[in-house]
C-alpha cells in the first residue's frame, strides 16, 4: 500500500505543485480545498498520469466544524506519511481601516486550522515513528511592514510554532519544516482580496516558480542533516541576511518613519 500525503489548498499554486510532485514519487493523496470542480479535475489528471489513488475533500478551513471533521479524517489515516498545510490567502489593509471579521477569518484559516491539522497529522506519524510535516510560512515571517500587518504576523506565528513543534516530535522520527518562499508565481497576488499592483511592479528576477519552491522544500526535508526552516533561493537568503540584523532593522524603521513624515 502506498503511503499517503494530505495537502490543503491543493487546487492551485504551491499546493497543487506539491500534489503533482508527491504523486510522481508514488504517494496516494488526500487533496483538500474549497473548490470541488478544481479538485475533481486535479484528481483526474493525477490519477491518469501517475496511477496513484487520489481522494478529494471539499473543506472550508474558515469553518471550525469543517476543520474538526478534517482532523478526525486525518487521524484515521494509518499510513499517513506527508502533511502539507498550504491553505491560505492574503488580504491587504492598513490599520485601523480593516474589517475585524475578515481579520479574524484569516487567523482561523492560517493559525487555528493549521494548529489543529498539525496535531492531527502528528498522531499517526508519531505512532509510526515516521513522517514529514510542512507548514507554509513565508519570508514575510521574518519581516514587518505597512499594509500587511496581519499577514506578516500570521506567518511569524507559523514559523515560530513549527520550529517549536519540531523540538517536540524530532525524537519520534518525524521531520518538520517551515517553508518560507519569497514571491512565487501562484496567483496569490491576483485574488479578489489582494488589490495591490505587486505583481505588475516587481521585476521578473524576484519571482520563483512553484516547481522550484516545492523541489527545494522536498530536497531539504530529506537531507541527512535536515533544517527546520527552508528558504528557497539564495537571493532571498541574502535579502533576509541584509534586513534581519540591527543595521537592516534600523534602515527599515527609518524608511517607514521618512514615508510617514512625507505624508
């Protein structure tokens, strides 16, 4: 029997690419997303190409009851070997001019659901003394900035949470990763909740492909000396090295202060 991989947010972007690459490695899949039509189409494509079993589950992670149902389903997968918590979305807004209900929804999807599904996946993995868990963070988890306070804070939580979970489960033979990609061509910036012109204004060299991000993630996870934090691409490692030090932090604060004074 093939090992099973569960992927949330599986119908587009990084989640879809994880589904395709893990299927190519022989994993049966449980694909989770909100859009049934896209799930069905992806299931058909993957089964035809790779000959693995694909199960689909329509689930809105903004609904706590649906998350609990998914938790129970995941805990029952005895041969669960891979869990990818990829589902999420962005929403722009400058405080205090944001919708608090929408902000709470983001916390439910990106944090509350992720925490519950992480625990659920670790139950069979720790029991089997084998497994891989990937939580989607971002280079944004190391940074802060205007018009995206909620998004950066959520990703910072995912990063810290994942690093701490690794301390708990490493002794069980389970490998955990916080995947922190930079700008990636996924359609994320083109959704109705993201109304910025980032995609249009950012030069092509700054963008990563989903194939590259997923390939880097899977390779890093299986290295003999595995690191919990995976930052695909040398360019983003260098960017964070420049910004995440006292001088870089001072420069960032000074830039925002200057922009505030100009207003």
